[in-house]
C-alpha cells in the first residue's frame, strides 16, 4: 500500500471513531458493539468514497475549469 492510501485509511478510521463517539455522547449512553462496528464501517467507507485520490483530482480539475470560465467571463 502507498503512503497516501495508508494516510487516507488512518484519517477515515479516526473520523469514524470521532463520529461514533459524538453520536454516543449525544444519545447519552453506549451503543451495542455490533451497532458500533456497523457504524464505524459505514462511516469509514463513506469517508473514503468522498475523500479518495480520485475525488481530490476531480475537485482540482473542476476548480481549474471554473477559474478559467470565470477569467474568460471578466
């Protein structure tokens, strides 16, 4: 695995743990372990889907195209 992939995985795991901790705190109690596992997995996959290298590259291209269009319209 590349360093970038490992970093994205680490960020996803950290973000999912933080999300579940805030969710449990909001409920005022602990969730069953099976529910926590499912929530961690779902949040992690959603995070990776929205924060992958492909999404980052697409955002950069979109920003460049938008900037060009704005420059041309001025």
